[in-house]
C-alpha cells in the first residue's frame, strides 16, 4: 500500500481545525502530567459539556435516556464516560479506550536521606524507561500526600518559571572511562535514580537559642554575645533537616507522611511545537495521553450515534493493567451494569450481550519509523510520523505472543468506516518480527468476546522524557475516533 502524505490532503479549513485541536492537546498535556491530574482535567472539561457523575444519578434513581451523558471516576485515576444511544445497550456499544498513566519515577515510601551534603528522594521507576535518559534534565514533582487525618495535600513543583526544579546527577565525562564501557542498561542503575532535592544545611543560631532562655538577664546576654560572637552550629543531617523544615512550613508535610504519599517525578516543562514548520509536538507523557485526549475530544464532539458511545481512560497500563484502577479491574464492567440499570435494561444476560456485541478501538501509541534506527523496523509494516491514524491488527512479539490480533472482518468494517469519513490511516506493527512487542489493554476487553483492535498515534522516542508526535496524526486520530463512534456497528 502506498504511503500518503497526510498534510497534502488538508485545505485551509482542516488546517485551522488541526491547529486549534493541537493547541488544546498541548494544554491537556500541561495540565495532566499524572493520572490524577488527567482525571481532574478531564472531569473539568466534560462537565462543561454536560456530563454528569454516575454516582449522583444512581442515588436519585433518575432514568437515563437517549442523549444523556454520564461519567464514573474510579479512585481518582480512571474514568468511564457514556453517551446513551438510540438503540438498546444490549445491542452493544462503541468503545474508545486509552490509558493515562505514563512512565516516570515514583518516590519511595521512605524516601528522604542525606549523603555527601545533598538531600535526596529515593525513587523506584514506573514503567519501561531507559534510565540513562532521566539524568541531568530538569524534573518536577507532582502528586499527593495524604495525611493521617485524611486531608490531601496536592503538590506540583517545578512547572512554573519561578518554581525550583530537581535533577538526578550523572558522572562527568572526564571520569567516565569505566562507566562508558558498561552496557547502556547498566550505565545508570535503578537505585542510582535518586533525586537531588537540596544542598543547604539547616543552621541553628546558637545566639538566638541561648537568648531565648535568658531574656531576663541582659548582662548575661551581653556576655553570651561576646562568647558566641555570631557562632552558628550545623545539626546532624542538616541538609535533610532543612528540607523537612521547608516541607513543614510550606506544605504541612512531616517525614512520616511520605508513607501515604504518591509523588511522581516527571520532566519539568510544557509541551512544545517542534520543527521550523511546527509540524510536531514534543512533550512528556504522550504515551498514551495523545490517544486519551483525542478519544475524549471525539466523544464530546459526536452529536449523534445509534449505539451508546463509551470512552474509558485507565491507569496502570504501563505496569500490566493491574490494580483496582487498571483495565483488569471490574470497575468498568460495574459501571456498564449501573448505566444499564438506569436505562431500565439491566440483567446479567443483557450486560453480557452488551459487552459481547460492543466494538472497541483500544488506542495506544505505536512506534514511529526512525530513519536513524531503520534496522529495527519493517519499512512496509511500520507507522510513519505524519502518516495518519494507526491500526495494529496485532502487536506482540515472538510469534505474535500476547497479541490481541483483531479479526479480518472487523478490520474490513473499519476500513469502510474510515473511507466513508475520509480518515487517513496506516497499518503497522510495533517493530520487526521477534523484536517488537508491547502490551496494551486490547486483550482485556477482548475477553468479553467483543471486536477489539489496537489503534492510535505514532510516536518517536516513545517512553523517553520527551516524546514526539505529528500534529497531523493527532488530528487524524481524533477524526478516526469520531468516525468510529458515529458509524461502527458489527
Ligand atoms: Mn501506551
Ligand atoms: Mn507505554
């Protein structure tokens, strides 16, 4: 199949829409650098567009009907959105799915220590990272600290120009002869990914301390002044103590509060346009927020659909879709059951029918062809940046192991849907045979027997602190999701 240059297909009207969508996308990336921040951002946007929280409707017992829009958030990290269609839900939904967690460094539960005059946060990386990419770049801390009494302190430090940033050190080139002989996987070890958070010792002013005790005796004070002559003393672990004092004064955080904290270390800075032609976006966290954003936007912009439309944006994909907020959790199935109940349609059998008859685009990023590493790709079966929305019939590696492998019939249907709406798409694998791989959430939804295919957007330097996408692909994914929600039905 001939590869098309998607940019050539646009007229002025398309280009204008493409730019405004990408501007909104960049704002989305800047406002959502953790899964919790993504959920907050998404809820803000969708409530303005008429989505209402499912839990409130369950309490009131109100009946849902065609056109009603509801959402359910699970533990502040995953969300399911529903737009009720004309046809009964038991005939199936059109489901868009993506994940909102991204590779990063997580702060450990007992993180704070001092060594060699630096205060550090000890970390454990989350998801697949090339560890050597995370040193010597400005990093920000995002997340929550939950106090024993249940109050939550939200942190977001390092994004504003006047904020401090944090960093991980690397050995200077002059002393790196031995380090550079190591394998890339060992150049920076996991335990060496500790964040430098301070270097200034807390200094106890002896004069001030003594002065407090002896305020009554002015003569003695004078003597003390002479004795100490401005003498100051450093406490043990003085840098760490200094950090603790700042944390207490600024945020009310005590050292033991880290036990119940979720702090994520991410690259500091905003999403940027890339290239003289501004054709690309360079940003942290595009895997998989590029698909999450475009899926959500498509969901909001669809005006009519026969079938109930659904969008699920989930946590924990990068570590195997585990946990209560990952795709393997029952929260989604439970939310569907609740929505069917409110549509006066629920029965165990109807729920199963609904899930089995649904169609899904399981969206995630695809590895874009990189000419600098051409040998890792099959040029005929790889996604190109600017090549349009991507469909992966299968992912997996070593004999398609672990892949969802969508049905030919389903692909044929999607070809028709995309052609009818003039959506530019390409088909791809994640890399050469026996080289690629990568799990997605597709196989989990396929367990219900529904039609699922991996799809999404091509990304260059996937999982690096800064990932690149094409604005045209962002736009085509959005258009593809719209077409799917409006037209898909199998
Ligand atoms: Mn992903
Ligand atoms: Mn990933």
